[in-house]
C-alpha cells in the first residue's frame, strides 16, 4: 500500500513540474522527456523505499 501512495505522490509532483515547464514555454518534447525520466526515478526510489529488509 505504501508503494502505491509513493507513486501517487510522485505522479502529482511530475504533473506539477510538467505544468510549470509548459507555462515556461519549454518545448513539449522536453517536457515529455522530463516526465519520463522523473517517472523512472520515482519508480526506482519507490521500490527502494518500500522494499522489505533482507533477512540476516
């Protein structure tokens, strides 16, 4: 459940940054690149943050 919440929060952040980039008149292709890169980073961080600890 925490992984889903993490991804939802990251998606909201990506949407906000993409909208801000759009308002700054950054070309659409770069806004898409930014969103894809941030989605990948968010996925990696979410998996790392919510992964159960390895047994000793």
